[in-house]
């Protein structure tokens, strides 16, 4: 099954990495290449921290957490009024991002 990304609000385009580096360069008067390096290292540090401790906070923006989903047994389940045979699923770690309270209030 092909996964489809969620559509942006009101059909607007989301900001790309290049767009983000451009606006950060304009705001801080630092070279785009230097900002791209900072963004890459931030992503690496964030992934490493989430893997190690299960939690990473970008101050003022979001908190990234991992959550353990338990394994499910195979069997019959009632879905939309029909009995369906379901396969067993192994336990897995899910990564979720939550906005910080200040961002929630602002939006």
C-alpha cells in the first residue's frame, strides 16, 4: 500500500530544507552552507539522543519521544461489522513528535 503524506493547510506548500536555510541565513546573516551544516548536525544529534534516551526536545518547537507498542496476537477481529482474520504483529518502537505548549497557544 502506498503511503500518502498529509496535505498542507489550505493547499500551501511546506517549507523545504533549502527554504529554511535561506530564511535562517537572511535572519542571522550567516552563510547558507554553514546553516545547512548546523541543520544536518542537529538532525544527527536529535536522532542519536532519541535512540539513546527516548526523548529529544527542540526548545520552543517540539518534543520527540519514542513509545513501545506491544505485540498483537493473530486471530479474528470485528472491523466495520465484519469478522476479519488478522496476522500477529511484533512489538515495535514508534517515534512521535509533540508541539510544545507555547507553540500550541500560538497556532
